[in-house]
């Protein structure tokens, strides 16, 4: 039996003669497996290399825009600095020198204040028991609205005994 297995094995794996396939099924499976492996490797490489390309391209574009904006800002600032160094600062320093060399005038005394008519002093009325806002307004020759306004009273505000109200001058006391 060992002899039969040995013969079978030799026939199965014997070197092929010209043009005769050695083990056709084994070679075909091996080629298919190698092809599938190469295909799987190609798919993996594709996904790794190109799957995030859009995201990275967008990030790089944003970074490039920011960098360009920064470069423009720096260029504008450098130009402003250059303009300031040569232009207004120089003329400003020249103006200061001219002002320093100019003789100093004595300041004029301020004009005396104009005489004003004395303003009448505010007069107050202390609310007594039984008085109303209408009665107080009539007493001082005012309207109720005027009295409320100068005392910041709302239309629904009630008077309290002892409350002091501002009244216009010139009326009866």
C-alpha cells in the first residue's frame, strides 16, 4: 500500500514534460488566490489613499486661504508702518519743533460772567389733612397737570399728610 501511495504521489507532483500541465487544479487555485490577494491589496490601498482625499484637500484649501489672508494683513500693516515712518510722523515732529520755537503769548483773562436775573427759589407746600391736589393747584394758580409734572406724580398717586410738594413761586402761601 505504501508503494501505491508513493507512486500516486510521484505522478501527482512529477515535473511536467514539455507543454504538459503539472497539477492543473492546484496551479489554478493558487493563481486565483494570488489574484484575489492582489485585488484585495489594491482595494485597501485605494481606500487608504483616496478615501479621505476630499476632506484633506478641503482642510488644505482652508489653511491656504487663512495663510493668504494673514500674508495680506501683514503686507498692509507693513505698508502702514512705512507710511507712518515717512509721512505724518515726520511732519508732526516738524510741527512740534515749529511750535516750540514760536513765542508764547500771555493768556487773556477770562471775561467776567454776565449778570443774570436771580432765579426765583422753589417754594414748597406741606400737605395737610383734608387737602386735595386740585385744591393745592388752585391755591398756587397752577393746573393739576403742572403740579403733577413738577413733582413727578402719576395720575393715580394719592397725597399723604406731611408730604412736601414743589409749587411755583408767586402764588398765595
